[in-house]
C-alpha cells in the first residue's frame, strides 16, 4: 500500500502515466474484492491529493517567480497559455468542483491541470479536497468502465 501511496503522490506532480494502474496492483490483502479495491482507491486518492498539494505549493512559488513564468511563456509550445486558458474556463465556470470533475476523467493526463489550477488559485484546503474527490472519482469511473477486467486481477 505504501508503493501505491508513493506512486500516486508522484503521479500528481512529476511522473507521466496513468494513475489508474493502481487498480491492478498485485496485492493480496485478504479482503473481499470491494474492500480490496476500496482500500487501494482511498490510499491512492490520499496520495494523489498530497502530491497535488505539493504541486500546488510549487505552483504558488512559480507564480511569484517572474523568470520561470517568462521562460514558460516564451517556450515553443506556450504550455502556460494553453493550460491557463483551459483552467481559467474551468475555474470560472465550476470552481473547485470543475477541477474535481476534470480530474475524474480516466486516462487523461492531469499534471498540467493541477499545476495550472495551482497557479490560479490560493486555497490549499479546497484544492486538496477537490483533488482527493477527483482522484477517487477517476478510479470509480475507471472501475465502472472496466469493472470486469479490474476485478479479475
């Protein structure tokens, strides 16, 4: 379970790849399937929320760093402009609930969304709650889509 927590923590701000992979972790917890998956999902969501808060803190620091922001804006693919535009739309329309909904989309990389939202917002607690709910939602949607496949492992 520690590896799931660490992987989920790192996936929030540095690792590329799907966070849903934790659902097929080869663990033998000796629990019924629903409790087994539920335990993995809670640990993963807590890890991802913690990693997101760490990314949020980095985003707050970057927001204050003129040279980093200028470098990102001048880069070949203006990542900041694109992600800010999407995140501003999301934040203006749905607030933190929009972030949770966006993070609930399975197999969609969410690190940029996390950083972009971090640059725009300031409330650590709401951000942590939104990323926890979004991460948990993503795993629930994944199980809903791939339910039979996930329970086989």
